[in-house]
């Protein structure tokens, strides 16, 4: 069974998470510089079958666009163009950074690891992916 892949898109760094082949568990995969995102995805998709891509959509508490929403929409448009055979879904990413930090604290991550924003980005992507999978059940 192909994996699901999630993206927590940022202007500097982008967190990526994937499911196991049975699509049961979401796992943080990598954080890549955003300018290298599409090269990373091309390489990954050559090695692993992916059923769908889930992109975290930034919204504020009133469900309005944030400063980064337009950049994410641009990335989604490019994903749909470059990987036309893979469906791309948007998923609400509100509170994922807070949840990622809480999970790092509860998991015993060191203060140094918690300060490393690349860890936060890929864990946020895993939370987006897990939430997406739960919404489909």
C-alpha cells in the first residue's frame, strides 16, 4: 500500500512526514530548506510510492488567511502541476506548532532539541498527517 506524505510548508524550512506503508502511523521524516523541497520530493517519490500529499493550510483562529497562506497556496499549485498523478489535499494546521512543542516536552526532548526549529517543523508535519488520517476514518 502506498504511503501518505504531509508537508508543513514554511518560507525558510519545510517539515515532511510520512505514514508507514499500511497508513497506520504518521512519522516525522525530514526538514528541508524550502528552496530544496521539490528536489527532495522528486527523489523521495522515485523511491517510495505515495498515494496522496497532505499540505497544512495556515488559518487564523477566525478561519481567515494568515500571512503565509498565499505562499502555501502557491506551493500547492506547483505540487499539483509537478505531481499531477498524486492527489494533493489541504488540511487545517492550526495549533500544530504548539502541539509539536508539547509532544517534544512530554517525550523528554532536551532543551537544545526543542530550540531546533527543524525538529518542530517535521513533528508538526506528522501531527498534520495524523490528524488528516483520523479525519478520514
